C-alpha cells in the first residue's frame, strides 16, 4: 500500500514558524498532520511500522463529526467513493436474534450532528488521509520508532530507536493506547514497564516516570473483542443470513446481550461484511471466536463458522480500560486520539 514511504516535504501551503512532530501515523496522526499543515505549519509524521497493515481489513464507521471535518477539508467526493451510507441500525437479541428495534439516521439527527454517518474500511480511510497528508506536503517517515521524548526542554525533541534525534516546536502523541507519549503525561500515567532504557535517554528537564502520579490501569482482562471480515458472497448465498445484506443494503446490525454484544455491517464498496464481537473470556480457548460466541443466536454462530471456513481475517484484542488522563498536555507535548481517550468498550 504505502510503498515509497518516505516522502519529500513540499511547499504548499506556505509554511509559517512552527515545526510539529507527530508520533504515530494512524488515523489521528494523519488527521492532525493535515490540520496543522492547513494552518501553515511544517509537519513530520514518525510512524514505527514500515507499513500500516495490522488494521487494514477492519470495517470502520465514520461518525458525523469526522465526516464533517473531512468535508471541510474538501474530501467529500473522495469519501463518497470509499464509503456507503446506512440509513438504519437494527438491534437484535444476542441470545435468540429477536428484533428489538431500530435507530434511523433521520434528517433532523443528521442536521444536528452536521455530518453523515458512513461505513468504510480502515484501509480506505487511512489511504484517503495518507494521500491528503502527502498532497499537503507533510513528511511521513515509516519505520521510525520513537523511544523517548524531551517535552519540557526549550528544544523539544524525540529520540528514535536508530539513535537519531529530531527537534521540533511541538510534539503530538498520536501513538495509541499502548504508545509511549501517554506515559509522559504526568497525571494518571501508566507506570513504566519494560521501557527502562527510555529513562536513561530522558533529559534532566524530564520528570522520571517514577515521579508521575500513576493512576490505575484497570485491566478488563475478561473482556475480549474479535473483528472478522467475512466475504459478502458467502453471506448472500446463505438463506439464513442473506437478510444481513439483502434486506436493506448497508444497514447495520447490533446484537445486544448480557456481557456480550456484536456489531455487523457491510461497507458498500468492500466485498466483505464486518463483524465485531465483544464478550467474556470464559475458558482456555479465549482466542476462539466460536468459544466466545457460546450461547449466541444461530446467525452469529453461523457467521463465525463461515469466518473460520473461509479463512476470513480475524483479529483479536483484549479490552483494557485505561485510566482517564487528567490532562492531555505536558510541556510541548499534547496527546490526541486513542493516546488521549482510549476506545470505550461499547460497540456503539
Ligand atoms: C476492532 C476495532 C474497531 C474499531 N472501529 C472503529 C470505528 O468503526 N469507527 C471509529 O471511529 N473508530 C473505530 N475504532 C477506533 C479507531 O481504530 C481508532 O480510534 C483510530 O485507529 C485512531 O487511533 P489513533 O490514530 O489515535 O491510534 P492508533 O490507531 O492506535 O495508531 C497509533 C499509531 O502509532 C504508532 N506508534 C505507536 N508507538 C509508536 C512509537 N513509539 N513511535 C512511532 N509510532 C508509534 C502505531 O504503529 C500506530 O500506527 C476501532 C478500534 C478497534 C480496535
């Protein structure tokens, strides 16, 4: 996908004063890069992975607030091409599939939110943002892992794993919930674990991690989330499941149960139906989707069977409640996205 991954900085729009380093090149990092560049600042994005592959096959709901911003950036037409617009979210019982009700994205609701609710894939959204980032003249460097930061120095900087130091006026932590920058925010920061080497490379102006006021990291170890991309054609060809795609193109489905839930949707342009399941780990085979789905209605069980039969892409993540940060700023560092406010557990 991103082959020539180091890109030259271009000259449009014109640069004024500040240089911002963004740590993390996912959705938040690229969005922040576009916003800063549009405001005329020089921006460098440093992403530790050499390609963004992990989350590529995941379905992605674009909430109205994101849609609104993308439209403001002139990306409405491109966004339409990569996404579909569901009208309704149907709610079903997790245990027996009974229809419980539905939520419709009425005109009044959309007017209030100021944007549309759309469905796409992580891959398509990331690519759209990446193209825009590059066209704005942002320098994106892949395979560059940050190992420490100087946030309170008069010359803020980041140190890369390679030993290189990059200086900037502003550091933006968009490195996700398990990233490094969250740990530099003094209030409620997660205690250091295996990052001992970072302490050595921190400047004297830097508070040692041990001095930070550590909040609890509430590990919801029992809860797991699975995401699967299942070929649409294998669903359409199954009379029991065809309603998920045929009944009303692009509708979303939410299954609600006690300590379990699931969400499924077909994204208009993708050949896959996306399913995410949230449930309790109740045994040794925690990574087995069918095991987590024990007791679920037959459509969900069938979807999980198809997912394993068709070798559908299946990802698994333990759900961890990070403590809430009391501030998102430390010196010249600001944290954004999942680094600032990790994903809550509910599927909607
Ligand atoms: C299964 C699942 C489904 C989701 N579905 C939706 C949805 O439908 N709609 C929605 O709005 N959101 C959804 N989300 C949340 C959404 O994916 C995130 O909010 C989004 O990815 C933005 O996250 P981010 O950019 O802040 O962090 P992340 O996506 O976590 O990215 C952090 C980036 O920082 C990089 N990084 C980490 N450490 C370093 C380092 N030391 N140096 C350099 N780079 C580093 C990582 O490699 C990564 O690329 C979903 C999340 C999950 C897990």
